[in-house]
C-alpha cells in the first residue's frame, strides 16, 4: 500500500480507495491481520484539515458530482 501511495500521478480518489480497503481489512484485501490502526487512515483523524473537501474532490474525480453533499460543495 505505501509503495502504491507513492506512485507518481496517483490521484486523490485512488488513494482514498486504498484507505477504504485498508480500513475495511477484508480477507481478500491483502491487509487482513497486518495490524493497521484505522485511526491513522480515518478522515476524522486530526491530520486531515478538511475531510469534506477531500471527499468532494474524490467524488469529482470519479464523475460523481451529483453525489456531492452541501458541505462537500462548500456551500
């Protein structure tokens, strides 16, 4: 995961997908049992200044502008 996150040209939506996979830690994800602490990857972590902005950009990159919430639109 960390190597993939360092890939040149990786867009925000792809990195957020990797975080979601790691957070879910499904058996098929490749992250099962590696001890990833979800608090490090969760957007509610204090490291993320504006989680609504990050979610909004990710939706725009995935052509899901119709799914933007009011806060993600910045309204």
